[in-house]
C-alpha cells in the first residue's frame, strides 16, 4: 500500500493501433480508479520487442499510447503513467526472478505457444520468458491488484507463484497480487467474425475499429459488420453479430440492453448498424481531438514522462534494493 491506498498496476503494449475493444474493455474503466487506488499505468515497450519492431515506429507508438492514456481521462498527476524502459528496475528484477522460475512453468504458458506459431522465424528467449518480466512489472510496486482479462489470468497466476516461492525462501518481500474485479468492461468482438475478440492484430481491416479511425471509416466499418439472415434484432447467442452491436451501443451510451432492444424493436439491421457507427464516431471524436492537442504540447508531455519516470523509479527502486539485499548482492557504496 502507498499512503493508505492499495496499489493497482496495469499496462499496454505499444504495438499496433488500439481498438475500440481496448478502450471500452479496459482503458475507459481505468479512469477514476485513482480516487481509490494508487495506480501505475505502464507503456510496456520492453515487452514489445519480443517481436521485431521498426525502431522509429515503436518510439512513435509508445509516445502516442502514453498520450492516449492521458487523452482518455487518466490524470497523470494522480496516476503514474510511464515507459517501462525508463525504469531499469523492471529488467533488473526480471533477471533475478528468472533465476527463481522453472522451465516447466514457462513451457505451460499458452501465449508462448500461440505467439511462437505466429512468429516461427523469431522464437527468442524473451518471447519464452516474458511472463517473468510481467511478474517483475507487477511485483516491483508491491501491487495489490491487477486488472486482467481471461487471456492474462495464467500470467497473473505464475506471478503469484514466483512471489510466493521467493517469499518462502527470504521472508515477506513481495505483496501477492490479486486480480482486480471492478466494473466489468464490455467484451467487444470482431465486426467480421463476432465469435472472436476484436484485435489490433487482425489482418482484416474491417474487423476492428481503431481509436484513430476517422468518422467516415468508423461508419463504413459498422455498415459492413457481419450480422445474419434472421432479420430480427434480438440479444441471444444465436445472433452473435447483433449481440456484439448491441453490446457496443450500450457500452458507448450507457443504456441497458433492454432499453437498446426497445429502441430498435421493429427496425432493420441497417438502422442498427448506422446508429452504432454514429454513436462510436461521436465517442471517438473528442478523444481524437484531445490526442491531437496533447501531441502538439511537447513540453507538457515531456514533463509528464520525466516526472512519472522518476516517481516510478523511486517506488521500484525500494523493492529492487530489498530484493538485492535478500539474495546477497553487495551493498552499493553511496
């Protein structure tokens, strides 16, 4: 805990372009958590390089993601928003924790298997051990709570296992993190295959709505959204495309499913697609304008980057020094 508040940690990779699903499912729900928690939101650029990146593009996207955090409403004075690569303790603790993690545990990580299949020409050690870096990210801040989706639960479990193993050897060093169960973000599905989640890595450009898509593009993508031939707007598993559109509409407007269904009762799929597209475009317009404004204010953003890196380094350094002392590294002469 910090100043009587539980610590919450989360982060996103600066690869690809964030989608409507990232925003409605996670980012939007982070706003306001600082009232109850001490929040650290990381741009996890070190995780990004497990897959080859163009350096200029990675640098640009990392800054854009940090700006997007702020534009979405996360106050950088109340929350610590920073680059992972600017806090060297992340990499230092990850190396130590690698020495307390077993090969068999890493071999069971399903995401390593999935990513290896997608990047068969670059199956590197970082790709194999990045759950340990993720554990270091979390444990550095004595994190109490981690917002995670189902696809990340396995990584939180290995983080807990590593922390408990270390504590059993050296005493009470790490806080054991718990999954954050708060306001449930909308689960937004692909517009072209509503059986799978909307993804920033989808090869079909019409499957995902990106946060920086212009208004015409957003509306066009919704008009092309896959539905069905039933012709009725109902919220049921047999109509995943319609269900997804209703979920998006409700997440953007705050309306209940029942209210949305009453609104579209007796109307056609075209009306629903147009209404959802317009609603999403209305939601993204001010976000995009705020991003543009912040992008132009280089001095302000540079100040946030510097100040928050120093804040993150302070708290991370406290944990790292404790760990180093416990395992027997020589004290530094100051």
